[in-house]
C-alpha cells in the first residue's frame, strides 16, 4: 500500500531534479514518455502539464488524485513506525539484542582485515 500510494505521488510530477528550478528538459530521471517542445523554456508552463494518470490497479487511489495519495501514504507510515517499535520492544525484551552486539573486542581487528580484503 505504501508503494502504491508513493506511485500516485510520483505521478503528480514524474521527474526528479537535482536543483530547485524544475524546468522541463533539465530532469535527472524521467518516469514519463511525454516529450515537450523545445520552446518550453521560453514560455510559462505549469507542473500540471507533466502530470501522469496511472490506473488504480497500480497507484492508490489512481487517476490524478494527489491529495488522497498523500493521505494514504502518511496513513500507512504509522504502520511502518509501529512495526519498527514492535521490533525493538521484542528485541530488547527477549534478550536477542545480545546476539547482535559483539561480546569480545577481537571482532574489530578481524572486521578491519575483512574490510581491507574488499577495498
């Protein structure tokens, strides 16, 4: 659900930019097949010209509904946070955290040696 609502948010402006000036033709990654005329930089344009419409099979809720897509997206974030909180609570109440934290300092020279092998 989080991915589907994220696709709906992405469909509102299906391009990524490295800078604040989101002029068509200067995008870093483009998720659309729309081609704008070369004179687009000379005239006034709005981001609604770039908006895509995805089916509700792919995006939640679909069909150019950015506001509801944001609501769904932030609603499902609550479950991701609750899942992470439950993980940490169970991790520390069951003493599994001791398995994740090294008990001996001998692991550090070994880790440095292994890191040098991959460098």
